[in-house]
C-alpha cells in the first residue's frame, strides 16, 4: 500500500540491482544500496535518490509516503477477518504459469493452506486460503497460463 492505494509490484534482486514492474508497466531496474540503517541510495533512470524508511513511511525527495508491504502469499490472521463469510476467490496476483495445484474440487482446506502455486518472473508464489472451507471451484490445472486477477479457485 502506498498512501492508501494498493499497487501490485513484481520484483527480483540480481546482485545490487533490483528489477521491478508496477502493475502493467514495463520492467525497470534500480541499483539500491543500504547507506545506513533505514537510509538507501537509489540509482534509477539515470538519477540518484535518497530514500529514508521509518516504520510504515518512506521519504524520497522531501515527500513522505505511507507504505505497507502486503505479501499475498503469506497468510495473515489479522487481515483474514475481512473474508470470514461467503465465497472466497483465490486469484492470481500477477500473470504467470500454474506450476502446481495442491487441492482438488471438493477438498476441505484449512486457513493458510496452499491452494495453487503460480510462477512469475522466476519466482514461485503460493496462493493460500484465507479461511477454512471447501474448494467449490478449481478453474486451473498445472501448466496453465494465467493473467493477474484471474480466479484460480473458490472456497465456501
């Protein structure tokens, strides 16, 4: 989350260089070095930036942004209350390829249990059930290509 807006970002680290893509933008690179605790030097697009991270805020060029890292692969019981009732759709958080389906239609699942693994940008992302229930729809199979936001499975 950045200033209250959820911005999905795919990223990977290669030595000191980070390659990232925000939503549907083209891939970009940045060299990020830790200067001291909470202070980073960022070289991106031919420009150098200083970023200061302090708790849930980041300051760059005199502007401060509220920031929160939300990893959709990690089950978080504090956030799970939002999906306590009704159908829960398990969706692809980014475009990629389904490398493993861990359940079958009709299976009972526990909160935090892995449902589907999607590979994107050489990283495998396990999509998990937010709450316990029964898999009522399984819309993908191993080897399928999926788009961001595509429903992979549903739990009731």
